[in-house]
């Protein structure tokens, strides 16, 4: 039987803390969502006064990144270049801010950020992603 690494709550909290630090550095209010490799919510944090619509968006970005094993920016770029098929794929969020989380070559989950402009969500997600690469 194969074995694989697993994203723990401790991992999720460390990723979220790094993302939060980047958001705070820029005075951005966001939602940070971390899901496991099945797309199930493991950790969620919402900054005060962040619109509640950003909660689901962050979760969907995290799920899309975990499901498709690629950043949500890939779908955003595809749609912007005219490949509209991405809009009909189930679970795709064509907006930057979702990144897959990888440990030891295996996708173990996803991180989703929502609350500011798409490229800013991506910047925050990149900071969170850097925290898992320290493992």
C-alpha cells in the first residue's frame, strides 16, 4: 500500500499565519482558507470587516487549487486569453489567490485567499505557500 504525506492542522496554522502576516503588512483584510487534499476545510480565518462573500470565495479557491493541482491564476489567465471553457469546468474559480499545497511531491491540500484584488490575493497566497516549503 502506498503512503503519502498529510496536511496537519499545525501545517495549516503555520501557512495561515504567514499569509496573515503578508496581509497585515499591506493593511489588507482577507479571508484565509486551507483545505485538505479532499477539499475539506481544515482552517478558516476572516479578518474583521472582510465582506462575508469572501468566505466562500476563499474556500472555493483553495478547493480548486487542490482539485486541479494548479494555482487558480492558471484558469484566470486562460479565461483572459479567451479559453472560456474554464468557466464551465466544475469547481473552477478563474481568479488568482488559490494555490495547491505540496509536501514531498504530493498535493496535500490548497490555500485560498479572498478579500482584496486578485493579484493581491495571489501575493498573500504566495507568502502562505512559502511557509509550507520550509518543512
